[in-house]
């Protein structure tokens, strides 16, 4: 399994990009183990349920088929949680192999923040042009 970690602007979210399809749906969201069996007509994968055995994990979602978004409680550290998450994915997606990180984790930078704020100002300007507040 090949993967890359991405730490977006929201500090309680981690995106894990993998080279294997995680779901065949466009979007799925799970908030707690109890939500897993009612969130979809299809049962959630066992490995997804195992993620909730990691202390600190509060939510998970698939936004794209090769990308898992994981939300943690604020008091927990990604430094502690990420290795556990990768190990669960490796065990289920590549049981005979290893997990290879394809690139350094992508972290939200000052340049990303400037671009985000520029984009926000642009959209706010468009809202005023079209009369939306």
C-alpha cells in the first residue's frame, strides 16, 4: 500500500490518500461506531470500525474513493494517532506487504493560508457584485 498524509487547515482533521480504492461511493460519513451500521445500506468495512478502537478518533468520512478523512478530539496528537491509523490500513489493504509513504506529509503552510484568504476575499467581492451578503 502506498499512502500520503495531508494535514489541512482544520487541525483536528487528517486526510489519508491511498493507492487503493477505499469505497465505491462518492461520499460517506461516520460519526462514532454506533453510526456505522445505520449510515449506509452497506455495512462499513471492518477496518473502518477498528479505527474507532483508537482513543481520540471521533469521525471519519470518504470524500473521494481513495481518500479517508479522519477527525480527532482536540486533546489528542496526530503524532500518536497517525501511525496507528496507517497500521490498520496496511493490515487490511496490504496484509502481505508494507505501507510506503510516497511523499512527506503535506502540511498547511503560511502560503496556503494566504491563498485561502485571497480566495475568500475574491468570493466576498463576487457576493457583493451579485447582491448576496
